[in-house]
C-alpha cells in the first residue's frame, strides 16, 4: 500500500500501526507540501456482517463526528485537517505529532516520577475540559492515545473516532468483543450504559494509577475478567505500592476510580484544581520529553536557544478613511434569501455554516414578524435541529426547551410536537452527560407514547426507543439491577411486537448476555 494516494492528495509513506479496524500511516500532503498522519478505517469490518446499510451509516456518522471534533480548538488536541471516504476506506487526516506515546514514555522511565504523572494528568485535564464543553466524550483515553512531545507538552489523539465506532454506547463488534480498551473502561461503559464526561474521568484515573504504580489497577487474562474487576473490585491504593506518592494524589486517584459516576469529581476542571498544588514550581527541566517542562518554564521557546527574530518591514498605519467609523446603519437581513441559502448549505452538508446563518437571522426575523409568528417558530425549529445535527447540544438545549414550552402552552403536554421537542431535549441532556436529568425527562414523556388513548402521540416504536435509552441511563448512574430489569422487560415486549429475529430484540439479547457474562467474570 506504500505509495497509495488517498483522495488524490495524501500519499501514504510509512505504516505506524494497525489493528482489526484500520491502519495509521505517515503520509505526504501533495497540495500543501507537509507531512501528516492518516488513519484508515474499514466500514465493513467495523459494521460487521450486517453489510451495506450499516457500513453506509457508519460513513455518514464518521464524517459528522470528524466535523464535530474539528470544532474543538485546544493546543493539547491533535488538529484534524481532513476526513472523508476513499474507495472502501474512511480516512482521517491529522497533524503529524513528533515525540513518544505515553505508553512508551512510561516504559522508558520506570519508576515514573510522580511529579511527571501529575504534569501529564494536569495537561490531559485541560484537553478534556475543552472537549467536554463541545460536548464530546473521548471514550478511549489511554497511554497509546496520548503523545509526549519533545517540549514536554501532551497531545491527545483519536478524538471522535471512538464515538463513531461505539456510537450507541453498547454495540459489540461482530467478533463479540466490546469496543474500547477494557483496561481503561469505566463500569458504566462495560455494562453498556450511557457514557459522559465522567467516563473519561474514570479512564484518566486508570491512566494516572498506571503512571504512578507501573500497571493498570485491573488486569486479567481475558477482557471479560478485566471488565468484571472494574465493576466489582476496589483498586489498590497507589501508596501501598509507592509510599512516596502524596496522600492527596492517592485520594484523587481513588475518587476518579469510583464505581458510581456520581462519586467521581464533577469535571476535568475540578480534577485540575486538585492537581494544581502538586505541580512543580518553576525551575529547570530534566531534558527533552520532560512533561513538567510546561510548568517549569511556562511558554518558553523550544528548543532552548537564543534566536534573533527577523525584523520585517513596519506595518503601515491605517489610512484615515479606513479607521473612521461609518455612520451607515447595517443592511437589514433578507430572511427569505437567508433561508434559501441555509437550504443550499444543508443540501451540500455544510451544517456549521447553516447554523451560523440561522442563528444570525433569528433576531431579525423575530423583530420583523414577532417572536410567536409561524416563520420564527419554523426558523427556531430548524435552528435547533441543525444544532443537533452539528453536535452542538449545549446550544440546542435551550432552543428546544423554549419550543417545548411555547408549543405546550398552546397545544397541551400531549401534543405530538411538544413531546418531540422534549424528547430531543432529553437527547441533548444525554449527550451532555447529564444522565439524571435526561432520565427524568425521558420518564416524563414516556407515558404519552405508551398510552393507547393519547393518539396521535401514541407511538410504540418511540416508546421502545425511550425505554431502551432509560435502560442505558440507569446503567450509567450505577443502578445496574434496575437497568437490567428495564432491558429485560423491553426484550419481552419487543419480541411480542416484532418477533425474536427483529434487530432490536437481537441487540437486547446480546447486551443482556454481555452484562451477565461481565457480572459473572
């Protein structure tokens, strides 16, 4: 495959690594004359034996997740340059990062200095805080997905790809193995529950435990055995293995490894604040690849050598007519023209631009037609839907709540459109990692979809979907018994409605079987 050109632009050079689902290559960007990293994924291998439809859905989801990933702007996150499909492969083009991955860095520096572990974790917290604000959940944080660069900074890789491979949080590969890395997998992820920022914080705890002790807290000869230990065994406190580790650091690791997500720190920001007193004071780094360097010499140039900046020509001052403020009022936006432009952009898959236009014309449309006018309602509905398509759940949520309140006040709580707005709001809460709030919202709307006398809201298929989500969320908040009972009851009802060979009961049986095996070790 060496020399293959992807998308008529990226020439593959050196194979860096490969697995069952794809490969990672160094490549040459012919257009911009730069070295990049290219990850190739095979949709047919990820989707399994179900074939074409599942593979095509994976392609669509892959491009969407890469677009969402590109919204995150943080120096500790690898930059995504391009994504798409080439023949049978999906490709993701990223910046090429020099340095050592964290697994190799640890292996070369055992025992790993605990201040280095603190510095690594603090940098990862900064990245996770930016990622979770989008919101995105990494789902596969581990040493192989973090690079220590020569200047000591840490770069996180593979953001977004894991969520494409595991988009419904419970799906298994066709080989029967859970997607993800069992050694770093949170209990709610192992049980097939909904994931959130708390899932990444658990993985951070596993990683920090490994840096401090030299090994992950839960190991085993089989993946299921490891998952069982995540669920039911307490971790060994790191000071039992390395007494020189500060007590505060040991306590933080144990909080991160709590089985119940609600007992973990509330956010990556909170973890950073707990690490901050343990960070080193300013001084001299040990050399290249010292992860404390960003704290010892903040913002210092790398490499440490004197340089004479090139003095370019002076920047001319603006002319008087350029700097003077204009008194001409801004042109009144053409709402109809903007709507046509949004339709065109959406048809071309340019969702982010469509979001910006819709957000810009809403105030003008409200001023022209009135906040409660049909045109504004339609625009706001389109705006919320487009925000969700773009993965901007935090911005979509207040729009959906406003739509639900306005529609509910006019048409009542059982109105089909009111319920759809509330259902979409629950989806946003779920994606934002607010499991308890999402659970409450799903439970509030479920009776309307199950009630045979609530036509036209009665929708058995939507009711099954909500019950499925409730089961995942119960597992996510640690109520394993209730979650399994929910999924078991749903399996019984879906088999009666669809038959035992329908994809939904088949998937439910697989999930319940997996959970049973995990519980039994």
